[in-house]
C-alpha cells in the first residue's frame, strides 16, 4: 500500500477507481475502517472492477449502491458487485466501524472453467448490483466471521486470502442461485443512466480545476441539464454543482496532506476563485477549515 494515498480516491482514464492495494503484486485491500459525518471519504461516489465487501462490527452506517440507500447495522455485511456506483455515509452522531475487503475477481480465476462458470456469471449479472446479508440471516454470521478472518489472520498471506475469498464467493453464489438470478448465460445489460453518470463524473475528474458549467457536465453525458440534475440527485444525493464542489474539496484535502503550498496556490489548482471561498466551501463539507484540517493531519502522522 502507498501510505500517502490511504483514504484518497485516484482514478484511471475511464474514471474507475485505482485501488490502493496492500501489495501492488496482489489485488486486495483489507482494512479495519470507520466512517463519521464530515470525513473526507464519506459520500464519495466511485466504481471499480473489484468487488467490495463491508462488514459492520460496531454501531451502524449507510451505503449507497446505484442510488439505493442501504442501512447497515452491527452484524450486517454488504457485497457490492463489480463496476457499481457506490459510497459509504455516516449516520450521525454515531461512528460506524467495519471491515472492508476490496478484491479483484481475477484472484478466483485459477482456470478458464472457473472463470466462465463461477466468476463471470456473478460479476456480469446486472440483476445483482449488491447483496445485503442482514444480521440474523442464516449466512450473515458466517460471512462476517470470514471477513474478520481476512483482516486478522489472512492479511499479507496471499494463499489464505484466496482460500477465504473462495469461501465467501461460494456464499455469494448460493444467495444468487437461491434468488433464481444465477445463470451461466451472462447478462450484459446495464442501467443507461449509470453509464451516463460515470461519463459526467469522469469529465469533472479531468476538468475540476477549470470553471465547469452545468451545460458542459450535461454535454459530457449527452443529456439535458434537467436530466443531468436528476441523475446526480438519484445516484449521489447531490446536485451536479454540489458534486463539483465536493470533488474540489477532496482535491484540496489531498494537497493539504501532500505539500507545503499556500492556500492561494491550492485554491488556484483546485478551481476555486480565491482562498476565502475555498475555505468556506471546505468547512461546509468537512467541518474544519483547510488550516485546521492540515494541522490535524500533521498531528496524526
């Protein structure tokens, strides 16, 4: 893992997240994490080819997948399928604590038959954007125990991670099979608005330092301004302008952690007209001024 990138979302040219794997040679990220209101990794819509598992072990939290909000309490685990738009959010005033495992499906692809019969039918099945294993379900305790095992015993051991991932995958396959949605006849249909939003998010990612207009964002997705607003509200619970401002403040947080630039320099690099407006917007989202945030980050290092 690259320590400087922990908690940050970096993207590829297509807008998908570049996962900060624990080891660059093995595609897995396993961490005992937390989310609280106003942290910089809360409400950050993103997507990636990896599958994601969140298992809540203290308090509660929320998770949004393709615009659907899911309440997660202690004992719950959620599986987020490959290439789905998702983000976590806090349920104030509580802090949700969880085990997160982000694992690339290729870990399971030991041969073509396994990939074709067990992996592709899941990750390409758009009927299954996520699975919510609720506390009390017959398989919820088992999958949470496996998540704890991933974090406490298997971390850094590629063989054990692979072994446990197969066990988790079997539970996921059984759930899909029981629902009648498991088929080796792979489904490739996808919500068109999901793809439109990814295009618009990618445009913001590549142009946030400039003066972006709503017309330009809508144009990147090939939709009208009104539909652009509707899509952002559905999937991110923000307007396009709020999303742009939130994105810019995350970039401000990145620069505050990684250098000694002045506030005016950071404002110019992140698309804000001046340092005062940047500070006002930053505090709106994160409850700290940029200077307070930088001081807090330095104390934690």
